[in-house]
């Protein structure tokens, strides 16, 4: 499997080198330097109703060195390219923040009035991260494949055996702990999966409780948490399990627009990173709960109900504009009910009915009656 | 080992039942109801210079049912006690948030003017969490021993073999991932530890990088991260490894007061939770870096240096008041230099010298020359 990691990096390296070579030959041939980069803005993100995925459209921008408005970003692109190429060649695994610092330096130049000027290669990590994204769409390789690291939040537990490097990891033998998902899940070989479905849990503490109760064992499932808004690694892991092993994916969050948005990210990706969705999103992910109607169907006591804040209302309105919500009658009903009532509830509120209510009643009932939303 | 978990819970249960029985016998004997609870406020937290630990002093408060100012908290204490006792008896593992909801209800009563009034058992989780802490100091048992769960953030990797329940976990066989530390590290049996020291890393992404480089293998150490401000589980895990296996503990953070504070929490505990320190703190933990003087000794480029914010300055001043900083000449020097220069630097800034600088130069140099701060 080391081979496959190496292959990913080797492929990414080749693609990056090709970009570099193209620029170099422009220099050698005395041509004007330019790079063609697919546009990542909202205007070029299209909702593909059939595959139920956000996809990058066909628009490309020409980033030219001799364009005053583009020269800086052109320089940044070539700089980042060289940093990543060097890291791969030297077997380094920098984080996105490492890359920011490694490339950050001050350029001095004399302007047209003879005055000495200074400019930073980039001022913030937002700038350097954005360039990494450009290189992802330009080469078609995820940064994970380039061996670029980042914070990871995901945990998994259940009957799945994974190979990472030369290690074989049995996620059903983690005791009260769990396997912390590595930055690049594509480096994992999924040796065997013995489960009927995946339960993706928003909250880490609830994941810990279900793990402690060995819910995954009793219910033949895998438990995964991304601890709130999931990182790319967790999303990629869920996607691979769905795609390669055909496991249905159920998402469990609080009954509030933030929870619904987390579901949305697992399912369709984030709009601003539409280009990732084809590899990170799980377009058939189902929302198991808590739904807005659950608040009333399960007669959640009034004093467990939290009044929605303005940002909840705003987010719900945004969600109603997302095609994957708008195309679902049930989601439209849920979101409209939320906007009408402006009330939300946390998953722990079910503990008012006893600590076993979630695992012995709510989840089995939802799963057996097919009461999820798609 | 299941036995030991059970023993922890059984011991905690016994202690909780004793408190309950004491109250019950007060009722039966027609005595005034009261509980004696060690005071947890700053006024009763003492710095023990010899053990280098924050400890709870001897002050106790009498919480009386027939005291208008205390009746509510008395009721809350007995309510929480009953919830936890029931959870242990029924084999449930609630989270602190579950307990908040399970106990939250509205009490109705007629006041002295004949008017119907309503009061919530508790309004916020802060209130119910505080009562759990009261029960911890009252019984001398950590909530982890009572089987109460919470969010966990800690990860560990390296040559350590752990038993959790019936599972044996080899943390040197986690591939690019790691073992996610469970909520109650006291339920773990540390079967074998083959390492010279523990490197505690503030940042998750840096942990991932060092893991990817197999730093722990090349340097015979264990890597642990608590992802910023560590949770109780991570702190308890570090403490156990230091106490039971005599491993030196080195902490690696950014060069800023927030990083120094994280070190302080590992070393001495947080002032507001002084009662935990005896079990959660590692009084001999050493600060490896980055120090304030590193900024200048390693000639960090000016454009990598970040201007301190007001809250950094405030925190540095606070740290100077903590006995464990004040008692250390070197820490006083570092903090005074920080207050003078008002500059900070992130660990990733070292990548300006190449991605291998941290692991192949900075860390080996610091460790071999003993250039840590205590």
C-alpha cells in the first residue's frame, strides 16, 4: 500500500511538473507567460441534478504574468507549485500552514518612479490556501494526494479492517477509544467491511456514548464522527465507504439549521469548494434526524426547546436555496416548518426520556420505518 | 480490565450512595438537611510548592436546604446525585449534556402570596456542570470514574500497547492515523511502554506531520496531541504515563502566551479546577518550545513575526502571577521579554528554514542540550 501512496504522490508530482514545464517552455520560447485555471467561484459551480453533485463548470481563467492585476497571483501560483514539487521530491509532508510560511518572503523592487518598494509573496494563509486550491483544480489532484497535511477531526469505529502503510488496523478492537482518521484517507486500503450501514454522528460526545454502548456491534454498523463541521478527510472516508462498499449513509445531528448544513456538506459538499464534491461528497447520504417535525412528533418538552437565533433563520433560508434541498419536498416542508416555528432542539434533549431512548428507541424506529429524509 | 472499570464505577457509586444515605437519614431523623462540600473557588485553591501542584484547601461550605440562598443548589445537588446513581445502576454512560437535559424540568410551586410560580431545576449547562464538579469534590471521585462522558480531542501514537476492555491496542500500528484517547483513560491498562519520553504537541496538524515522518519511531518517543487547550482525558493520559512509567514530558507549542498557557494546564492544571490537578496535572512537564528567546536565537525572519494582541499581553501578565511561572527564573525572563517585545511566532514559522528543520534540527538540538524550561 506504500506503493499506492507513492503512486498518488508520483501522479500528482507528474501533473505539477507538467504545469511547471509548460511555464518554463513559455519562458524559453519567449512567449507570454500564462496559466489556464478552471474558475472556482460560485459562478462556475453547477448543480448536477442527475449525479446529485456540485460540479465545476467549464469556465477557465487565463492567469497572465504580464497582467498587472494577475501578476501577483501568477507569481504565487508558480511559487506554491515549486514548494509542493520540492516537498514531494524530498519526501516531506508539509501542512498547509507550513507551506504558507515556507513561501512567505518579501520581494523588493524599484517602481517606475525609482522608489524602493516591498511586497510580501502572500500576506495571509487565506491567500496561500487559495493558491493550493488553484493547483488542485489545475492538476486534477487533491492536495491530500500531494501529501499536504492539515488538522484532522474524524474518528471511526466498527467492523472495518484497514491497512495503512504496513499496519493493519481493526476498528472493532479500539476499546473505548476509536481510530483517528488520517489526513489522506486515499492512502488507506479498506481490507474488509462487515457492516450494514454507516451512522455519521455530528457530536463527538454522542459518538463516544454510542461507542461505549457498543452500538456498532449490536446494530452491525460503522460509527463516524467529524466533530461538527467535517473536515475533508472525514468526508472522503464516508464517500469511499459509500462508493466502494455500497453502504447506506445516515447522518445524525441536532435539529437546527447548523446540523442540517453539516448534513448538506456530507451530501453535496460546500458551494465554495464545489470542485471537491466529486470526490468528497456522498450524494445519497440520508438525514436520519433530528428533524424539525421530530420536535413535535416526539413531544420534546417545551423547556428543552431553544428559540432560534437570527443566524439560524438566515441559514435556513440559505438552505432553501440549495438545489439539493429545494428538490426535496420533505426538506422544503422541514425548513418551512422551522422558519414558521423558529425553534430548535439538541440531540441530547432525547435524554429527557431516559439515556437509552436515543439508542433503543429513536434510532431503531427511524431506521426500521425508513423515516429518513433525502 | 472490565473489572477495573466496574470497580471505578462501583467505588464511585458507593461514595455517591453514602451521600444520598446521609441526606435520607437526615430526613428520617427530622434533622435539618445539609451537605458539606469542599469549596472550589479560587480562595480555596492553594499552590503546593513542594509537589508543584494546585490543591484544594480545607475550606468547606455547608449547603443547607432551609437556607433561601442555598435551597436551589441543594435541590440541584440531590437531583444530579440521583441521576448519576441511576445511570450507574442501569449501566448507562450519559454525557454531561445528557445529564443537563435529563435533570432539566420545571418545578411549580405556590409562593407565600398564593401565587403560582415556576422555576427550572437549572437554566444552563454551566449550572449542571458545576454541580457535577461539586459531586466530584464531595465524593473524591472524578466524573470519568462515574462513567460520565464528554467530547474528546486527544490522540496518541508510538510504542505503547494499551488494553481497553477486551481489546489490545498497539499504538505503533496505526499507520498514518492515531489512537483517539477515550473519555476515561483510567479504564485503560498500559500493558507496555517502549519509549524514552513523551512529546506533547499543541497542534494537530504538526502531530500529523511528525506521525507521517514517524518521528516517534526514529526518536523512541510517544506523540500526544490535545488539539489546543487539552481536555481532561488527554491531561489524565499524560499524567498517567509520567507517573506510572516515569517518562519525561516535553510540551511543544507556538511561542505565544496561549501556547504557554496550554503548557501550564498540562503542568499544573487550571486554577478554576484546582481540585482536579492532583490527578490531571503533570507537575514535572517541561516546556520545550517555542520560547520567546527562540524567536531571536533562531533569527526568525521579521515577516514571520506576529504582533501581539492585547489579550496576549493580558494573558502573559496573568501567567506572571501564577506561582509555577513566578517560581521559575527562566519563565520570568521569557515572559518579561515577551511583554517588552510584544511579538509572537507560530511553530510553522520554522518551515521557513525547510520542512525538516523542526524534526531534524530544532527538536534534536533542544533535547540534546537540555534547552527546555521548567
